[in-house]
């Protein structure tokens, strides 16, 4: 039987300490991971659910202003491979992640307005969920930041007001675009010849539009509906008003008895009735969506005169018309438009007295070609990119005070454009105009460097 040399007690202790240190380092390096983050909105709150594979231990929640953000710090946590930030929803208009220090994950929620958060941890092990519930808070005229609240798993946290933060003093807020995916839930909207539901197409286009808007400098998107559920018409623009949106876009897909009818249209609210018989018919059909959801509009009609009076006495209608004109111009780059001008109709969903609003009809589901294109992700991406460009053109021409567009007005020239010729690359175009590829990509909300012949690009001002 082989004999092994005996180890002294001191060597055994050294070996045990070494093995323990290695094991601890391995565990520390592994840590917990954030696998998924989901956003949902309803019942007066926005809910963020973070799926973790281990309890986070202590975590911090605090808020910042200018622009409004909620920050969540998770020590000992990292992002899982393939993690994707969710699309905007409710009071959350964007989600970002970062690593402010080694071993600490930071999740930043860009907000469309002030919130009062509550947090809790549910489950354990690989089934751990950190829940953040964001309730609407009263807006404050002063830029303040909440003091960081450190919380252990199993307790809840609500940040309280504290001293102003230097990190909250940028002063260049992004414009907020509220995107309303028409219909939803038990209201399918129009149904195409191939069985396509309008509620499905509008949600797909709206999500693509939100992504395109969020890629633009100086703009953030707010999704009014981000799932298959029903929202009454009045609640849709009310959400935009509560978030103090700068623009409201309601996304729809048309239907007509004439299956040859096709092309996109842009509508604004009319104070004198519909601009055409087709517009009147469409407005009647869309306004009946509340009846589908079991909500009567009878008690709302008597408020229309007062709302329209407020609209006519303000700049809201004019801003709606200007923004819609820019979007319609951009849509011509995608394909056929139904009418050469912005149309007008009495859509209930456009009756916000202080948020410029438009209704975008992306095409006719009753037309086979339009239905096919609206079911094509590449077409929806292109459509969304052009609509986002039109929105950016509007704010470049009419920048709201205190926004990124106002601060950068001297370098934004919406008339400086380039039509891509056959064989041209993004790098070649950038070099020709003296700008970087990244600037060109940002100015046009491009995902990558691929461009098509005939595509119209906005050229940002060259660095001085």
C-alpha cells in the first residue's frame, strides 16, 4: 500500500486557506446575473420586473432630474449574455445599463415624468425577481435628486427628496414623443384579406418607431400601449398629457371597401369637419373603438366644443399641422401616399388641448400589397425610420425651449440632404460632407451602415 508523506498542521492550514480564497474568488466573479427586464403599465403605475438568478442582497434606488431618471444600483450583479433592454412603456421612456464600478450593475430608467417608486424582492435563487413599481408623483419646479436608499432583499424602498445633484444639471431635455398603437385587446381594428389584425400591425410599427426615435439624438419615445390590451380612447391622449409629451402620434392601418385603395395618410384634428368623405368615414369607424370596449362616448360629445375652442385659441393645432406635414414629406420616401396633403377629421384620440397630435394611417390592410408590406419587418423598419426623420425635422424647425434641439439649433439644417447614388457607401457620403459616419448614422437613426440607392439622408452640420 503506497504511503504519502505526512503534512504538517501548518501546511494543512495554508492549503485550506488557499482553497477557500480560490473558491471565494470564483463565487465573487460569478455573482448574480440580470437575465431579463420587463416593463408593463396599468392601474395608475408602471411596473419594472427584473429577473435575477440570485438574490441581489443590498441594492440602491435613487432619482435624478433634468432629465428625470430613476437609478437602480445592484452590487455583485452583471448582465447576462444576450440581455436586451425592453421597449419604452408607461412612465419609462428608455432603459440603459452600465457598470459604474467593478462588480456593480447600474440600471437607469429614463422617465417621462416624476415618479414615486416602491421596490421589493420576490422568490429566491434562480427565480429571484426584483419588482419596481413607479407611481406618478407631483411635478416639482426645482431640479432635485433623491438621496440614495440602500435596501436589503425582502424590504421595500421609497426614495425621499434630498439635495440637488450635480449629475442632474444638464439642462438639455429630450423631446418626448408619445406613440399610441391603435386598438388592442378585444378591439382588433381592421382585418386584412390575409387575416392580419390592425392591432398587431400598429403595435409592431409603434415599437419600431419607438426604437427609431430613441436612436435619434434629442428624442425619447413613450409607448402608450405596449401589449395586446384595450385602452379607452380618452385614456390614450391623457397618458401623453400626464407625461408632458411634446408630440402624440396615433398609429393605425386603414380599411376600405375598394381593395385598390392603398398608401399612407397623415391626419390632424379638424375644427370644421372632415376634409373628405373618406376621412369622415374613417373617423367614425375609429371613434367607435370605445364602443367595442364597452365605453360610451355619449357623455364626451358635449365637451367637444370647449376642447376645440381651447385648441383654436392655442398653438396646438398649428404645431400639429406643421409636424404632420414633415412626417408626410418623409413618408413619400417610403412609397405611395394616399393624399398629397395632410388630411383633417374629428378623431377623438387627437383631442388633446395642449399636446400637438397626429394620426398616422400606415396603409390599407384591405389592399393585398399594403398588407404584405406591413407584415414585412424590413418595411416597417424603413417606415419607422422615415417617420422619426419627419418628427426630427419638425423639432429642428420648431425647437421647444430648453430642449436638445433648441441648444443645437445652429448646427441643425433640415434642408441639407443627400440622395444616395448607386454604389455610394455611408463612409463615402460622410467623407464627402465632412462629417463622421457615427454622426451621419445618428442623424438618420440608422442601425448600421447599409444604405440604398435613392434613399434621402439628412446631413448634420460639420464640426467647427
